């Protein structure tokens, strides 16, 4: 099951060393982690969900900007669903099914249409980085990216130096290990894919 690392809601660091322009620069990682656990402790007890105002009232201690930002991050990363203003923590099965296919742009375009010659490096980079960001292990990430290369038709379109999808993905393992972001590479790949269509 994908793990969640309690990243800073702004710069996504998982330690106390924030980016220089981060909204939470100077906030210790344990403080950020506590904001997430305050939210999750309440939401795990309420499988039927609750409104944001009820969540604010139920969290341990005082609700602050870090709580609001952590809630936003949990929603963006699709750990929490908001339906008719009711917040609900997704089950492990719901989350795993949801993350297997990206739904946010630019990753939805990259995933749906597959890579094309001219953006292979950016597209594969973005897919690996996205699966790492949502918390998949390296074996799960590798399996998903290989499956995407085949199912999307990207591998059949050609233009790769490697002899197999497995070799290609293994050569990009550093993307996963370094925790690079997916957005910039995903946007670059999406532009090429849309021109190709």
C-alpha cells in the first residue's frame, strides 16, 4: 500500500529544511506532521465523514494555517474526498484504485494518450515522479509505468533507445530515488502530446 510521508503542504519537504520561498519556512517537520495527524485522527474515527467546520472543532488543540494547508494537501493528493461539503478519508482500496490512473492535468493527458516521440524522456520522468509522489513503492511504480508504456501505445510508437520497457524504467530509477517533482516534466510532455494529436 502506498505510504504517506506528511510532506510540507507548500514545498513538499519531509524534513525541517524548507525551500527558501516556502510559506512554512521555519516550521519544524514534527509540527507539520502533527497537523496531518490531528486531521487524520479525527477522520479515521468518522468513516461517514464530517464537514470542515466539524473537523476544525474536533482537532486536537487550536486550528491554524498549517491545519488548513495540510487539509488542502490531503485533498490535492486525493487522500480525502469532499462530497457535498462532507470530508471523508478514502479507504486504502479506494485510494489505490484512484491513484492507478492520474486524474489531474497535466498527468491525465500524459497517462491517457501516452508518450510520443519528442517527449519520451519528460513523459516517463513525469510518470515515475507522479507515482513516487502518491506513495507507491519502487516495484509498484515500475510495474505501473511499464503497464502505461504498453497500454497507452507509447512503446509501440517507438523512439526509445532501450530494448524493453523494463530496461527504460530501470534506467530512470534515479527519478524515483531522488524524489523529483512531476509537474514541470508533465506539462512539457503534455504540450508535445497535444501538438502530436
